[in-house]
């Protein structure tokens, strides 16, 4: 999730600057901002090709967003990575070419961040001849704007032939207004879930699941409540290899790998989010699991290893670009 926490609902509901996140969150980024070619990066998992497609990137003011840290601590961790606040965060979505299924894991931010910020997924897919109507299944890691935003354009379904799998607790939580009052979680999150998922619910295209379920051949979904109540991991297995799509268990590599207890304002359950992150990193490091993360630097695919003092390190997947033997 990327947004500014406090934003008038009237702004959300009117005009094209719906949920104008980054530009309210930060004044400017210190580094040069360059628009890249739309595109993807592919890895092979067993027999299956998995491609990370860029939806764009957004600037994030960590002094406003991170919790359970201080600005001084955050800046010191950024400095070790030659970064300064604000940082730039990728928005990645992932495409799985399964026999008989063309699958997207998340859909980027669509129109929700306004012109120039995110919303490039459709162009990226097109570079490899993939069109929205080709997609048969969408695995939503959770119902936040930069994952579900691409589901709709001008209120209409973009992926007209797709079913949408989503953790049932996200539907239960975001479609009951009482939960906003009960938890104080920003109203914007509820509005976004309605805006993006309701057209698919009305069309009978939403497939909510609970616990751990095999959703498609070789693909299992598991709900890990924390970042949102229905946040889910999806694991694809093929020929003894696997990749896990982890959703928003990690937003800021330079801070949350070394200090996984640092949380972000977008986490609905701060304790739960920290706990899921710690457990997942420990498992991924132990098992040397390949993971795919929406907000790590594109393509967001790589490994987690043990670092110092209970922390972890991120090892991006090795870049390859030549003819296979
Ligand atoms: Zn999120």
C-alpha cells in the first residue's frame, strides 16, 4: 500500500487525482527520476515462466510512514545503502504462464495514483503481447490501492475474463464499514477496496479463500493476517522448484531487512505485520526460498539470507540474458 494516510474522502471520490499519494507524501526525490521503458523480467521456476512487470515507481517519505523506528535510525540505515529519505519504491506485478491459465499476481495501482505515478502495468504486459482480456486468473495479495488499483479503469473491470482470488478476511474486513469505526484504519482503504473489487463481486468473479488452499494447479494460497486481515502469500511449485509471492511483508529493503520489527503506517495490525515478516524471513532464509515482492527494486525477485543481529539481507536474483542451451 502506498498513500498518504490522511486524505479527504471527497478527494478520493472525485476527479482523476484519486488517492494522490506520493506527491502529497514527499516534496521531491533527491535522485534523478527517469522514466524507463515499460517491460518485464523473466525467471524460470521448474517448467513455468514467471515474469515481473513494472507498474512504475513512487517516492516514499519514510519519516512519515515508518513506525517502530526513529528518523535518525531510519536515516542511518539508509546511509549504509547510500540512500537518503525520501526513497523510491517499485510497484511490481507478476505474470505466471501456466498451461491453460494466464495469471497475474496483483495489478499495480491503475489510475489511483494519478498521471505519471504507477499505472504502467498494461503497457508493460503489452511489450510481451499480453492483453488484459487474456488474463484468466488474478491472485490478489491484498486489497490495497497499489495491488488492486489496476483491476478497474473508469469504474469498469479491466480484466474482463479473469477470476480474482483474494484472502476472504480482506473481503469480510473491507466490506463491513463497522470495521473502520472499530479499528480506526483509514477510510480510504475501505473506499479503495470497494472501488476495485465491487465490479468483480457484482460479476460473480471473486473467489475468496481462507487458511491454505490449492487455488490452481501447482499454486497454493495462504492467508497471513497482519498487513491486512486477508493478506496472502501465493506459492507456485513446478518440478521441485518454487517461488513465493509475498505481497507487502516488506516495503523498504534498506530498513526492514536489517530491522524486521520496523513497521509501516499501512499495516492494519502492526504487531501482526512484524510477526509475519519475522517468521517469513526466518523460513525463507532457512529454506533458501525464491520470493517475489511488489515493492523491492524491480524486478523484486530474489532471496533472503541471515544478516547481523537478528537481521536479514536481500540477494536479488542473478540477472541472465542469453540464449538457453
Ligand atoms: Zn499494502
